[in-house]
């Protein structure tokens, strides 16, 4: 017999500080997990959802102290995969507004697209008492380094504004194939997102794409490789990987835009993932406006491969 799920009773939810400022539709989707989005919008349009006794549009932003009436809703029964608690994360900075995690490589920042869970789900599992934990930005699964998580909605809103206005300084270290010659170079190439015939997300340089700006600085160079610092002035998907590959300098170990025969050789030499690390963040604290400057050294696997290069490759000073 098919399981039709369970029907919830009428609920009355008091909006706390963590949910203040959130749109009512997003609030309901988080509250009613397992309910299709179309149904959430139907109960909003029909007026079955009330705030402080009155009807509201789906764009209404909640205020602290609001009372939300949620009508009975049937929720599909399904077994959610258990999120493992995992090893506690390396927390580089924390206060009551935000925290910064030094994300390990190989872990997605959130579940979805075939990934049952990510860093944010594990972090919530590790901190069941936390009322609000939301990603401020993202890192690719194979990228390690600094990632900001908001602990208050007010902090999330301000940090999103800073990101959009380019006021968060994000710097990465990467190893690329080839001899990068310029001490500093600006790359301003528009980036266009598309899907492959297999349905995979990709990005390419295209004049119809969105503006993108990377500042590349040379840190060290060998005969076959260069160690670069890349400052992101915009935050487009795969920006560093596509900008550098387009210039003929693919990232070592990049399985989407890289030099695939070289990647196999690098694996034999000990580099088993993409060489990209978010090493530095500078931003204004979202609530106090104090300057925050954080850094995370290269993880052992990347630092170890650089040590191999120093022993096997001739340093290029020219």
C-alpha cells in the first residue's frame, strides 16, 4: 500500500530574530520540508497562510514577533539520508554573527545534484543548538580554504550586500601548467554558464556572458609550472579555472577545464586533486564594521606537492 505521508495540524509559528527579514515563501519551504513548492505557493495565494491574522503576499518579509498561521499540509513520507556528524571543522574565526570555516577539499558546501549532504548540513548536525546557520558564499567541492557562514540573518543580509558590491576581498593560491610571466595581470573576460549534452554545468569565456574580473599575481615559477595568487573582483562560477585555462594556463588537477594527460601524471607524482585553495579573506564585520582579515595556509597535500616540485623542477627566475 502506498504511503501517502502524514497531515500536519494547523500550526502557529512565532518569528524569532533568526528568521526576521526572511521572505514568507522561503520561511514556509524551510518549515514544510517534503512539501512541493507549487503547493506552498498555492496556500499562499489562497490566503490559507496568515500573518498576525491577515493575508500577505508571497514577497512579504517577516518581522520579529510576527505570528504565522500555517494550514494543515500533507507531507510526503520519505527516508532522508542520515547526515553523519563527522569530524569537527577547523573554525578560523567565530562570534555571535558569523563563523569562518577552513573547508577541506573533497566536501561539497551543501547537498544537492547527487550529493546527499555537504558542509552546511554537517555543521548543523554538529551544532544542534544553533538556530541559524547559512552559507554566505560557496567554494567548489575540490577547492579547500576559507568559507563564511552566517549565524544571524541580519549578518547574512549585510554580507550578501558586501559580496554583491565587491567589498569582500577573496584571494586564492593555485598551481598552473605553464610559465606565467607577468608579476600582476588583470583578466576581464565575460563568463557564460551552459549545460553539456550530459547535463553537466560548465562555463566558458563568451561575450554574451556576465562580467568577470580576476587579478593574477605571480608568486613562484618553475620551468613547467607557476604558483599564482588570484584575487576575485567578481564571484562567477568556476571563474579562476575558466579565466586561467582560457589564457592557456590550466589549473593542475582540474578535472573539468584542465590538461587531462598532465593530470594523470600529476596523480602519479602525488597531486591527487585540483590545486586551488582559498587562502585569504578581508571584509568588514557585518554588525560592528570592524575590519576582519583571515588566512589559512596551504593544506598538507598541496604544500607537499610544492616541496616535490622544489626538488624535481628547476626554479625559473627569468
